[in-house]
């Protein structure tokens, strides 16, 4: 980091279990703050990369922190929990909680980690759950930890959810909107809070509230995206411009423009999983969540309508060649988990289309046979092209070269990165979400005319 970082109250020995997006970022950032961090990773391939000082995930700035922490002797990696836990005051659990088929999170990795950490502890230890979990999980982990801990060892389980955006995780860690610490006793909360600089915004609460804050936050963000997509669909029917409509809505300070963007829907490892988790938690308690459910329904519709539009424009897609540019769920990351772009590719393949793809960073193994080395090669011979991720590199594409490479002229820009005017000059027909492609003047005028006449004749 180029600017001095604020310091916590004191340097502390920390164990981090899991070196994924959350765990590795937390480990490297805590080391940058001056703490001594031992990170546990069981995956042999990933561990080998880390031991060589290589970052196994694409996250801007993380490679520098990893190098600096290891060089300073404040950051180390191991596969053995027994080597990382003894001497630590706090252990962070950053393991996966993937959704099961019924929407409930799978907590088996978390339970195993909690038991292993407790069994390895040689003294009192605060175990902080950073993984996204439903309310009540920390209490369940407390019971498991108490059962696994050795004689005289006190384990205190707390909640400390992460709010890191992939591609901006390092900046989010050092410039947080809030740090949430959920603990049911003052000493545990104070120990956990002391790891962070005192000037950072801090919310301390009970464990269940802390757990629910993460679910509720991501559900609200998902609602904003789904709302924007629903309004974009309405704009297409009435002939309005979604860009203008949503900009006008976002200018209201009570609403704000963040996450109020239309496109192929939300994805990644958090939003869909967390909304599903919130809904599943509510279902288990007999509580209805129609608004949260609607966000998932609209998200599925937003992905599907991309292929539906192509079918409307091209006819049956069997045998058609479609190029898809962008596979990551958003720009700045190589993460394709629950990516709308991947869903679109899979649906195109199911329709019998021939698909070629390109992404500047993401190279998902299941789609590797479809990937091309550059966007123009992917577009070669394509009847239509879909831009599914808002990579800045794609905004710099030459429309003339795209048009020359393609057999057709349809470009479905689901994220609005191309200049429609320049593309039109090159002979491309750019289809943008939230903009009508037909004359909808007459159908839109009919209801208001009928309502006006009804009122006049009443």
C-alpha cells in the first residue's frame, strides 16, 4: 500500500481457515495491518501456489499484499490446523457454505472447521465466523466447539461477516462501510473489535443480528438489481429508455444509484446464494418472504430473456453461431460462479447453437473448448454477438473489425459498453436492454385513450 495504514490497538496472533476469496484477502489484509497471521489451506495445489508467493485468485492488489506479508514474516501458510491454531487469540472461519438443492446453506465444511479449530486450541480462543451463514449458526458452532475443545480451553464463537466485493476486495477491507461484530459477551466482542483500527465504522451487536445483517444486505442489493431489470423490461414495452428512467430514479437520495442497473441479472458467489439462504431460513420458520422470492424470479427471467430475444431476432437458434464476450460474473474478477454469462452460454448450447467465447481473465475449465484468444476471433463467422460482462476492454473494441469478422450484424449488448452510434456506422444492429426494438407507440397509447374516454363518458 502506498499510504500508511491505520493501526489496530495491538498486534495479535491470528489463524485464518480457508484461503479462498474471503480468507486470503482477510489474511493478507490483517497482516498488512501488523497482525501475525497463519492461514490454513487444505487444497494442495492452491497451497503450493501460496507457498511460492503466488496468488491463486485474480484480485487486484492482493498479490502485492501477499508478497509484502510473507517477506515481513507476518503471513504464512500451512495445511495443518494443528500448526496454525496454538498461540492464536482469534481464529477466523472462511470456508464455503454453498447452497444445497433446497436453498439451505451447506454448513458441513464450517462445522468441520469449527470442530478442528476447537480441538487444536491449547488456550482460550475466539472463533470468528466470516462465512455467510443463517441466524443461529454461531450458536450451533458454539455447541460443536465446546464439545471438541480440550479440558480447560474456553472457545467463544462470534460473528464477523465480510462485506468484500470481488475485484474491489482489498479496497473494501481497508475502507469499509462498516465492520460488524456479533458477540454475546463483552469480552469476546472487544477482542474481535480490537483487531480493527479504532477509527473504522464499527457496529457491535448480538450474534443472530450480525448473521442476518449480511443476508439482509445482499438481499436488498439483489432487489435493486431485479427492480432495475423489471423496469427495463417495462421500458422495452412502452418505448421508454431504461438508462434515463433508472438514472432519474437513482438521483433520488432516498434510493441512490448504486446497484440500480439493468442487465443480464446478478451472479457471483454471494447474492443468489444469500437471497436463497434468507428465503430458506424464513421458510424453515414458517415466515413468508415474497419480496425476496421475487428478486430471484426476476433474476432468472433477466438471464432467460437474452436467449429469448436472440430467438425472436434470428429464429430457431439450432445451427446458428453465437459469440459470447465476457464469462466472469462481473468485470475485474475471474470468478464465474453463478455467472449470468455462463448461464446464457449453457442455454444457447441447449438450444443447439454453436457458441464461441472470450473473456480477458476468466477461463472456466468446462467451457475451455469454446474459448478463443481474443474477441475478434470469437466473433468470426458469428450470426450474432452477445456482450455479457462489462469489461472495459470490450468497450474499446473496433466495431468495424467486429462487423467484418461476423457473418450477421446483431450485437446484443446486455451491459451497455459499446457506442451504439459507432456500431451503427459499422453496420451493426446493437440491441440494448431497456430499449424497445419495435414501434410501440400505438399499443401504449390505447390504454390511456380508453381510460380517458371512460372518464369523459362517465
